[in-house]
C-alpha cells in the first residue's frame, strides 16, 4: 500500500509551527504554573531558563522538541518570556549555540514530565488501535495519521518521524485487508469457487463478462424488463451464496468491497487479483443482490403497484 498519502497541510504541520498559536492555544500549552517555574528555575541564566521553558511548551503543543529555536513564532517567545520576567528575548540566541544543552534539557523534560520515546509497549498499543480501526471501518490513511498523532500526544509519546508513522499505518491497513480477504476466501465451497470464477468469462452473446452483464439491471418499466430482472435473479441465486453467514465480518468493510465490485467495469482489474475475484463475486452477490433488481432509481416514483415486488429482497421473490 502507498505510504505517501499525507496532504501538504499534514506534512507541513507535523511537529512544526505553521503560524502563531491563538490565545487559547497559548494558555493551554505554553502557560507555566508554579511547578513549571520551579523546574525551570534550576537552570542557570536567562537564556537557559527561556530555552527550557520554550522546549516544554513545544513538546506539549507539537509533540516533539525543536532543534532550531528560530522556528518558534515570536508571539510564543514573548508570551513565555513575560511569565519568566525576561525582557530581552535575544538571549535565546545564546541558548542555541550549545547542542549538548538542548539534548540535556530534552532528557530532563522527558524524565520530569514523563514523556516517553516511541518504543515498546507504546508501538504495540498504537498498532493495536490502528488495526482495530482499520479492520472495522477501513478509514482513510490520512484520518488514521491524525488519530495516531493525537493518541501519541495524549499519552506523552515523543512523535516519531512522519515516515515511520505512515509506514506503520500502511502496513496495518494492508494486514487488515488481507485478513478480510482470507476470511472471505474460506466461505465458498470448492464448487462455489468454480462458479464464481465463471463470472469473469464472457457470455455467449456478448463480449462482456458474466459479472459485468449481471451488474446491469433493467432501465425501463415494462413486462419484459420485469421478466429480465427475474431471470437475472435466478442466475445469481444459482450460485447459492446468498445464505452464507457474514455476520462475523465488519459490515462497513463488506459494503465498501461490494460497492467497489459494483463500480469495477473492467474484467482485467479483477483478473489481476486472483483470488480477489472470489471475494468480489461473493460480496457482490451477498450485499448487492438484495437491491440489484430495481429498474432504475429515477423511475421509482413511476412504478405501478403491481411492479413493487421488484424492490423486494431476492429471498422473498
């Protein structure tokens, strides 16, 4: 699965400032209480006190530490300096001259405020959360990225690199999808598998495959169209898959898969994914079959009472 799914906004805002924080954000993430000031006061010099105070605010707001203090907006620097009684914020330039100082301060902050690196068991817990969401609803990877970022910050985990997180999300989504396919593959019998594979073959009187032919329902309201719908139902019903129990599989994932099967117009797309064909045919019949015989939604209001049976589920025809 692709790993470059982040939007430009997500890439630019991950662990970085994208502008001046508003007043609510300043009050929530950069306010220093008495306990903070006591911890900060252990550092010598205004430059060190201002520097470590800004790092505390950055890890709360961004989820990570900054190596270049020049990337901190001016409003944040002034807001923090006023709380410490520091009038000249240019002293911050002296703080950035020693890399060892920044590393030492980051270690002190992690220890004092109980921030943790992205390692076991937090990697396992996040993976479990992402897998559960991917298995149940197949959410877009961008949403999972935002979910993971919020979860890491909530649990005081230092954000890993964006590539690390996107790769994890892609791997988790792929595993969830493969699990769904494997479970679906176990449902049809050997005979039903052979029947489903026949869906890819062309019909006798058309260049279209049987699957594509069955996806096209009647578009007119007439007696022949009704008979055509019945024959179409009989053909699908002969596969014998409508009685299979899919209750143990996530309904949202199955509906998405069935919708994709209904939109796929080229047999080659399915043929490239054997045995994915079996899953497509199974979910198409199981989930799309009940509503497959409507003679066009735009004609629904024009249906005569005698034709309303066309809307019924195949089990009741």
